[in-house]
């Protein structure tokens, strides 16, 4: 019985991580599309590097790091 409960918990965690990864990927695409609109070259370059970092983090399943990098990039792009 414990094995079944643990399997259900693990399955729920995996499904939640998949949704978070999809959300990070969606935010990543949205910020990439907005990047050319940033007028300040230094801000644009820093945002580009953060978006690149977020992409790498997303590919490796580091969702929280992906979201943090995208949040910082989004702040630069305002």
C-alpha cells in the first residue's frame, strides 16, 4: 500500500513539473519575441543572456532557475 501511495505522489510531482516546464517555455518564447523591441543595447544584451540562461535551465529541468532568469529578463525589458 505504501508503494502505491508513493507512486501516486511521484506521478503528481512529475505532472506538476511538466506543467511548470511548459509555462517556462511559453514565457521564454514570449520574451524572445519582445527582445528586439528593447531600445537600450546594454539592457537588450543582458536580457538576451538571461533568456539564453533560462533556455538552458529549462532544457535541464531546472524550472525554478528558468523562471527566475525570465523574471529578471522581463524586468530589464520594461
